[in-house]
């Protein structure tokens, strides 16, 4: 993969967002952990996700499904209002499902078992910034399309690119690990 994320065009103005300041180095007040005073600040994630799906479809040889069937493991705890599944034509490459949630936020499904919510929480205390959330999504998607993604049932997943490494385990028991291949690029027309 190139040194820059292959999906930099999918920002749709996200990179230029001005974020409100965090807690100024002080811990947030206790009540901030149970409060979401401005969920709409995550609305730009929907435009980003739609542009991301378009970019992936343009760059890679995939089949796109704008009305995929979603299992309960994908929708658990979230209201998915729209979803797009991109399935590479290479059978050993991991599919990606992008779900736009009513929060508003996203849930990204990678491979068979991995589910990434965005934002992770959304409460006032966590104060996740949209630009940071977008950067995280880009890194994870970049790992999937470049062949740097592996997973196992039970919640283990690993994402690796030249710039990013992330690995985590779930509650287990973990199944056999599967390393997914890179997505094939779309041939020039």
C-alpha cells in the first residue's frame, strides 16, 4: 500500500472540522460520563462513510450491496439506519460492512467477526473528536484492504499497516485465527 491512506479523498471536509476543546487537562465531572449533550456533532461521520464506500468501490474490485442482510452480532446495541457491504471479488479478502447508526455514528464490520463502533462511546466525558475517529477508521480500513488484517471468533482482531498496529482480544474462547488477503485493485477501463 502507498505511504498515504488510499482513501484520503473520502474526507468530505472532515479533516477541516474545528473541534471543541477537551477538559483542559482536568478530569471530566462525574455527570459527563452519563451525558451526551451533542450527539449531532458525529453526523459528519455519515457523509464520510458514504464517501469512503464510494472510494473503496472505485479503487478496488468489489461487489457492492446497498441493502445487506445484517445479523444481530452487527446490530447489537445500535440502530443501523443504512448499511453498505463491500465484498472483494477475491474470496480470501475480508469484506467490509459500513453501518450508519441513528446515534448518529458508525459501526464498521470487517471480515466475519470484527465490529468497530465509531465513536467508541460518544459521552461528554470521552469527548471523542470526529477527526480522530475518522483517522482511526481510515487506519483500520487501510489494514483490511492492504492485507494487514486477521481475526478469530471470540473477538480477537489484529490490524497492521506500515504506520499502524493494533491488536485486541475479546472475551473468548478464541477460535482459529484467519489472516485475510489484500483487496484486488480495480483494473483500468
